[in-house]
């Protein structure tokens, strides 16, 4: 059981480190903000979680745009054929989903914290 837990934590930290730092760092700061706000300013918890979700979705939109432009340029330079080779797609697609998933996890955590705090009152 303990080995499984260590494996999960290692996997989460590996995924976190694979994400693009310019998106992962603000999302991580939002998570820290959620935890601090849960203690100091409970009304801000949901708002900070929403900011993390927006960062994640914005990262996905921007990376998708630049990824398609880059893929198109690569395919044109290969030989002018705009039909992507299937093995070109999964790697970048996995990496650009890391920040949105982290943003969604922070948002879910903020909503759970806000729900637990509202139940106390």
C-alpha cells in the first residue's frame, strides 16, 4: 500500500514538472493562494480557484493554437502534405493537457474547501 502511494506522488510530481512553467507556476501559486485564503480570507477561495481554472483553459487554448501552427509548418517543410502522421500527435497533445488538468484540480479543491467552510457556518 505504501509503495502505491509513493508511486502516485512520484507520478503527480513528474506530471507537474513536465508542464510548461509559464502556466504551471501561476496555477501552483493559485493553489497556495487557495490554502492561505482558506485560513485568512474564506470568501476568496472560490475566486482564486476560478482563476486557476481560467489559467489552465487559457494555456490549453494558446498551446493548441501554437501547436497547430507548428505542426502545419513541420508538415509543409516535410513535403507539402498536410495530413499528419498519427505518431506526431500524441506526445504534444499529452503535454498541453497537463496545465488544464492542474487548473481543474485546483478549482475542484477550492470548491471542496469552500463547501466545507460554508457547512461550518
